[in-house]
């Protein structure tokens, strides 16, 4: 059983009150967050007030909503009314949104218990959580290693049992990569399946909100509840997606699982072995493994960085020190004020991406970079569509390696970008993909694999993921931190 | 090849100041990133177009009057404000 159902059974069975249970988490945050650095804001009052409401509801004998009373967290780029939302950037310090992101409205209406906001790479730009202005969140499996990025704080909190679940955002792997590094489950839904309203924009055509949890069932429950059409997001799709939780245990006999050969190139040996071992497990479960070629993948990484940076340079134009956040102290005139505010407020990686984005959109370079990358995006989408003519899902590594040691990720930008090679094609194509743990390396650090599906077919990838979890529970390992149920 | 002058120009367009002492290292790292972006140059995209991810078209709605967020709430986030306005000081 997943943790969400287990906790709700504990609450309704009178084993513990929601207030007591929430206090356990708040206590654990006080001690464990010193080392994990997962939370950047703790919302104790909000959490206890919600828990109180849940207890009153239970006392009245009312049935609980699917996420009611469950302690959770949100990445710090998801807008929370009256609660600081900084994207872990100096430029948004002190910013308290005046409205809620739609996903938070949904969870709040269900009385999910918000414990706080979690750490991330500044504006979700990074692969180690270390570009955060608060310093990085650490890996609960070994705190000498990074949690991954950009949703590193959510992954660290969930793997460290100081939150039951969390919502992150994934623009090029930012949910799946930290989930992989921390040995837990992370789902990047189909583009348009979850409302982005209130998600502070990085690259709007690639951004997507999704759950990070410890079990596949929990991911399915959270996804089913947040994938709702929202008229406030004009890219939100009005599709009736049937609940994924109902089909988790469906037989996968005869399912065709594809492995793109390109996805295994350049992947470290221990990661490759784990993926191939998982493929063997799937054969034992009656699935068929189909190898195929996906040559278009070789352009995915530069295409991603061109498009993401172009969109970021436009989205981040709004930070001018006038309406919210940080403003420089001494300036001479408006242009000087804006330049100083931005130069002092943004970190190096954000500046690099704004500059690259501005470059590829500027006169004389637009066709060679932006337009060309857009066309290649079409090529990559087509390549995946063709692949899905022959397979039901695609199995791939999440990251070509395991978590890096603290401080080892940020030296060379291009080398760091290469860690995203397995995750970015999914955002480019707008597909759903779930990362689940599939082993450990010789240092005991988790290895993750992705199960990638057709658009709006979250049900199948979660079904395939769940079946693996049933036969390989040893890969879903607890850490020494936090609250144990 | 992206030059130091290019970097100065795009920094200006991006409204970012780059300190003189960081200019060389920034140019170098931009050159590396652009070299990496250049790998798409020889890709064949003949006849391929891309518009948007889910074949969406414009989403229209009725133009209904709805209450706006109260300006005092919005202004609470402003670093400087005066008389219900955002404040930007005049150049002395």
C-alpha cells in the first residue's frame, strides 16, 4: 500500500490525530532540515490550522478527500497566497503572491497539509539544486551528495521522510532527475495535463508540474487529483483522463516495452546494467522488449537549451525591481536601476541562460538557432510518434549517472547540461514520463529509470511502473531521516 | 564565433551589467555554449515545421467584467511605493 492511503487509514482509524501527526513532521523538519536543507520556508501555522480542520472533520465522521490530512510540500516556484515564493532567487526575496497556483488551490481545498516550500535551483535552472540562493538541498541517502535538480528540495524532503509527497516542476528533467538521484518516484505529466497557472514561468512550452512521492500508487493518486482542466491556463487540455490509480495492477503480459539504442549510449556502466536488469524483470512479467533506433535524439540537448533559454530570456524580462522582489539601493535613472537590480538579483547560471536566450532570438541569429531548433522540435516529436506505432512504452535511464558529490556539478556549464540528455527529449515532445528507482551503485547511491508514454497515457506508464515496484521493492529503500510510519 | 562585442551587446539587450573583470571568462563560457548550440547547424529540417505542442489554437472567452485584485494587495510586494503607485525615483 502507498503512504497516502496508509496515513488516511491511521487518521480515520483513530491511531493518531492529524495535529499530532503534523507535529511529528514539523519536529522532524526542525532537526533534519539542518543537514538536508530541503525546506526554505516552513509553514507551521498553516499546517497546524489545516490539520485541526481535518481532525474536526474526522470527529464529525465525514469521509476524507483523497489527499486530505496528508503532510506535503511545494517547490518554491509554485505560487502560494501570502506565503513567500522566491524561486530560490535573490531577485524574488520577500515576494508573497496574492493568488494561489491552481494546483495549490486544488490541494488546499482538499485540506492537504502544507508543511512548507522547498529548495530548488534558482528559477529551476540547474541539475544539482546548488544554484539556489539558499545553498543546495542534500541527498538523504548520503548528504555528501546533491539531491539533484532542479526540484531537489522536494526530492530531498520526500526521500528524507519530512514530507509524504510534494509537487515539483519539470522543464527538462527537474522532477525526474532529483527523484532518480534520491531513489524515489517522480512523474512529469503530459504537457497540458496539469495546470501551470501560478507556476513561475521558466520555459512555458516545456514547463509542467508533477508529483514526487515514495511509491507509484502515491504518484497516481496525486496525479489523478491535480490533472484537472483549468481555464486559467490556455494550454491546459480539456480531456477526461480516466483515473490512473484504477489500472495500476493491470496485467502487463504482451505489453511492448521499447528501448532506444541511443538512450544507452554514453550512459555509465552501472546505470546501463540496472536498466538492462529491469528489462529482464519485465520479460519475466510477460512483456516484450523491443530495441529500436531514435537518431533524432542526438539533437535534443542543443534544441532544448536553445528553446528553453529563448523562452527564459523573455519570461525573466519581468524582473525589473519595480513591482516585486529585490531592488537595488543606489541607481541613476530607470535603465541603470533595472540593470543593477537584475545583475545583483540573478545568479550566474540564470544570467548565462538569459544571455544565450537573448542571443538566439536576436536579429541575424533567430533563423539559425531559434527557428532551426523549433523545426527540429517537430522532427523529434515525429520520431517519438513513429516509435509509439510499435511500442506501448519506452524504457530509458533517467540520468546517465548517479548523484554527484556536493560542489562537483557547477564548474563547467556544458558538461552539466549533458546530465540532462535522457530527460529533455520528453519535454521537447510533450510526453509523460515517470522515473522510478531501479538499483544502487557501488556507493549505495540510487539509480533511476524512466518509463515514457504516449501523450495523455499516464495510466499505462504508471501501470508498468507499479508492476516493477511490486517485484523489486528492494530498490525503493528508506533513508535514516524523518518520520517513519 | 561569438565575440566579446557580441556579449556586450546581448548583455545590454538583456539589461544585465557584466563587470569588466568578468567579461573575458563570460565570453569564453558563452563561446563554449554557442559551439554546443551550433551542433544543430547540419541537421536536416527540410519540410519540417513546428507550431505548438498539442496543436492548440487560440483560446477565446467572453469579455466579462470581473473584479481585479485590490491594488493595495499588489503594492504590498513593491519595493517602493507612493500614493497607490509603484515608485521609481527620478534621475538626480
